C-alpha cells in the first residue's frame, strides 16, 4: 500500500479539486439516508403484502434506488481516495491528508465548510484531537512531494527515516512516539 504525504499548501490545492466531488457525495449520502428511512417504514407497512400492493411496489423501487445511490457513493469515495485523501466522515464532509511533522506521521484535517486546512491531529487522535496548525505547522516543514511506502519489517522505534532525529525546538520536550501500528511499518521514500 502506498500513501501520499502532503504539505499544507499541497493539501489546500487538492481541496480545490475535491470540494465539488465531496459536496455531491454529502448530498448523495443525505438522499441515501432519506431513502433508507422511507424503506424502513415501508418494510413494516408492506410486511405480508402481495407484490401488487402499492407499498410493496414503492418498496421495490426505493430499494433499487438505494442500491444505485450506494454504488454512486462507493465510486465517489474511491475516486477521492485515489487522489490521496481519506474521507473520515461523509455526513460532516470530513477529510484527512497524511503529512509529516518532523519524524512523525500526522493527519491534516479539513471539513467541507472550512475554506482551507486549519487543523491537524495525530494518527490515533481523530477529530476529537484536532489542533490548530499554528504554532505547530506540520505540512510546511517538508519538501513538496514525498510519498510513504508502508513496509513490513521496518524496526526504527521512532520511525526515524533519515537516521538521526531532527533537532528539537527549545522548550518543546520529547516528541511522542508514533502509534505502534505505524512505528514498525513506515518508511519514507522520495518518489
């Protein structure tokens, strides 16, 4: 598996590309949920009804529409994921981008109602762990195009790719380690 690591600027450019797609997906998801609610009601109403019953016919049509919407959502999510973005919550329009902060792999976090990337969080911190980009600005400290290849067997306990850890800023204290699932698997490689 290969993942793309973004700077803040690169992620903001990618947002311009995916925002219309994501907006359509959010609306499609809302429609899907509306249809699903109606299907749940009709299943009760049409329980034991003959196939010619109007409720049973409407139920069949809505189940077909639900299937089409699910396919559309699945294709849209896959298209956005192919662009290196991770949709975390389709109802909120929440998207994450991998980024490097020193030797740590972190996530740049964006919601569809935000004009640009304004937050980041650790890999296991999630939306609840969002922090403003400043003063810690992970994406702006790295060269423009980096890719990360997940490689089994990488044993550096700090996931330090370059050999020696970068110098710490005064007063910042030790950097928390990567989560175990990433620490042993991440190796950075310029593509």
